[in-house]
């Protein structure tokens, strides 16, 4: 694993071992190939939480290394690399409030770092084709909200309704737009829970003519944690 020296040797080794179990990941709502590098527990969970909510962006290289393994496994499992056309990494955006609080959005940060990490090996680029819908513009704002891990499967699905929309580039008022029709993309997130976010992203992108070839994430929440109660 390529890291930044932000962890002690023991934690570095434990995190390395925690992200070697790359495997296809089945979730409740998303119907697409998903690969993750480890289970969201113990050292890996603590590392992701510190990166997301503790300001520990120095941990990004460790997570990008794991995400890289997820990407290579997805490409091998689906044959996406053989197409000859470039692949676009579409990160799932954070809410505007979370981005303001953290000062960065985790998935877009990881996706950009991943592109740099695989440069010369895989022809991928970041396409910020999704953005969060402001809270006041969402339908049904009154339903239960909160961190995805704290919600039941049903509430997670409901919470994603109307939460995302197609993104627009800078200076879109001058006529700039993303060329989405026919583009090949892979969705990128830090943690996969039920797949409700991925399913909503897939729906929006497919409506725009995008070929969504799969999704990758650093970690998966163990299914035992996904009870409806």
C-alpha cells in the first residue's frame, strides 16, 4: 500500500490487511457491478471516519490505494478496460452543508487522487456529473433524515429521492455543459451501505444517456448491520 506515513507501522499494516479483501458487493437497491476493498469495521472504519469527519486528509493516500484495488477488480471483472474509450469516474457528492463543514467532499477528493494514482495505467478522468440538490428544493423534506448508517433500508431509499441532480460545469450560464450522452462511467463512493445513493445516481445518469458500467468504493458495511429496525 502506498501511504503518506500518517499512520504508525502497526496501524499501517492493519489497514493494509483490512483492504485486501476486494470482492463484488451485493446491495439492497443498486443493480450494477460494485467492488469494494474491505469491510467497514475496526481500523478501516476508523480511518474513513477520521478522513471524512476528522479533517484527516493526510489519510487519503491509504484510502486511494484501496480504491485503486477496487477499480482494477471492477475492470477485470467486467472487461471495461478493453473498450478503448475513456472511462469517467463520477463521484457521489456530499451535501452542501457537509462540504461546508468539512471544507472538502470526500468522494470527489478520492476520485481525483485515484486518477493521478493510475495515470499511465488506466485511461480515466473525473466527471463531476452529479451534484446535491439544496435541501429547500427537495420534495418530502419532512421525512426522516440523518447519516446513512443510522437509517433503516427503507429510510435510506426514501432519503435519496430528489437528493441528487445532474451537475453543471463552471460558466454553464455561458453555454458550457457536460457531454454525457454515450459516456462510459464508474460511480465512486467511500462507503457502500444499501446502494440507495448509487441507485439514484445510476438512474439520473442513465436518463442522460450515460453508460454506467459499475461502482467502486473503499468499504462495504457488513450486511448484518443493515437490519430494517
